[in-house]
C-alpha cells in the first residue's frame, strides 16, 4: 500500500527551471502516467520522488510520511531508469536478481523469481548474457524485470518501453497493465507517447515546461482538453484546430461558416477530432475545400482536406477512395465541437 503526495514542489538549477510549483496526489494502487514532451520535467519529478534529487522547494510524502530527508534506499520503491542503469559486469540473471540479493533472499527462491520475471519480459533465453551483449530493447527489458522481481510499495517507471519495437511494445504494454493490477502496486509511469498514456493510465497528468496542464482520466482528457496544448498532444492524428472568428453567433472562416449559435465572439480556434468530421458533397459542407491527401491507416482512412489555408483531417471509411484535388465539403458534428481562445489557447466553455 502506498500513496504519494507532492506539495508545491519546485526544482531549479541556477536559472534553469525543471519544475514549477507542482502539487499532485496519487492514490493507493493507482496507475498514474506523467505525459509530456521532452524537457517538460517528467524525469525530474520521478527523481525527486525516488530521492535521487532534492527539490528546491516543496514537500514529498509517501504514505503520509514526509520523506524529503529520507535517503533513496529507505523509500522502498523500485525505479526503471530511462537509461537502464544495468551493472555491466553482471549477467542478465544477476542484474535481475540483484535487488533480491541485497535483501538476502535465499538463492533457490531468488532463482525462481528471476526466472518468472524474465519470462514476463520474454528474456528467459538470455539469462547468461551480459548487458554489452544485448540490444537496446533487451537491456530495457532487463531493467524492467529487475523492478518487477521484487514487490516494493511503489513502482517508478521512466519510459520503460521506449526502445522496444512497435510489436513488442504493444505486448509489453498489456503485460505491464496486467501485472500492475495483479500486484496492486501504486505506479508512476513516465512517457511522451500519448497512446501509451491513454492505454495504461487510471489518470494522466500532462506536463509542459515544468507545470501541470491538465490531469484526469484518459476519457476526460480526450473528451475535454483544457487548452490547445493538451488538445494537440492527445489523440492521433491530433484534433483539428481551425482558426476563425465568431461574429453574430456564427463561426466564420475563409472557406465557409458554421451557423452555431456560439455564445462567444472574437478570434477562436475551433477544435474537432478527425473521427467527428464528415466528408460530404461541396453543397452540404460547413467548409469547402479540396482533397490534399488520402492515407489508409488500416481500419480507417485519413483524408486531409485543404480548406482556405488550413488542413483538416477527416477519418473516413477505409474502402472509400478520394482523388487528390477533388472538391469536397467538410461537415462538423455540433456535439463534439471545442472552442479555444485564439490568443491564450484556453478552452472556452
Ligand atoms: N542536472 C540538471 N542541471 C540543469 N538542468 C537540468 C538538469 N536535469 C534536468 N535539467 C533540465 O530540466 C528540464 C527537465 O528535464 P527532465 O529530465 O525532467 O525532462 P523530461 O521531461 O524527462 O524529458 P525527456 O522526455 O527528454 O526525458 C530540462 O529542461 C532539462 O534540461
Ligand atoms: Mg526524461
């Protein structure tokens, strides 16, 4: 059992700001994902929780105990590092079993648990190798196995799947989610991959430049992004954000209009996900344009329409083909429209 609380945590190195006033509550057994682009402060947050980095300001609590002054080794958590952190002179088996060895787990028990952890990450055949004899993806899985071999009160995982190929990544993702539920261990997981965040998380926290942009369930964040940063970061392909103006209740754009009625006025970004936009005959469209490109994604087709100077993504039936340059109409679904302030990027409710 473990809860984690960060209270107004900040981290600076001279004039470099890593984190700014971060407060966060993580529930027992929760799978929390920190999501954000490179340099937004994900690893810094993890290192502060782990005790590898001192915050410049703020407090860290694990199970309601303030741990600011508690050394990393006494915090009873296991961390997968972004750069693996394996012992080069040890075999895969010894690397995985190391946390058990330092805790004096008897050899037979240790060997059984190492084998079980290695099987979970598909490494059972490589136990005698050393890290230098492994690929990047294999090293990453050793690091993962070393964490799951023991049962700490908290898992911290920093991009643990980033070096795996697409197929293995999908399998490992499912394995991890299953394992986290099975072991019921509170997990904080870092990624810059929004699909990974959506699939794994009970709750996602989106960071940008050391600040929390939004937190919530994957469903909530997907359905109601709080600003254009989040709107553009979650979803693949991302939400369409079309600049225009609201006047007399209608959305106006050089390629057409949406009657609305919209309650606001002024410059906005109109947001709609590609799955909610429809391709229609030119006469039936809110906006008119031409087919810019048509890409088969497998179960859907992504058609990009050039309307005025904007490109609009539309998910369509994969069996429909669309010749480039053809005149089309684009129709928005009023139920799933988002409006953002053009200047601040903030959602208009
Ligand atoms: N020891 C340090 N000294 C100075 N600046 C640092 C130090 N460590 C991190 N930073 C800076 O703090 C910011 C946050 O870094 P952090 O490693 O937390 O990013 P991240 O979100 O993990 O990014 P990535 O996805 O690239 O791993 C970055 O701007 C980084 O350059
Ligand atoms: Mg990082």
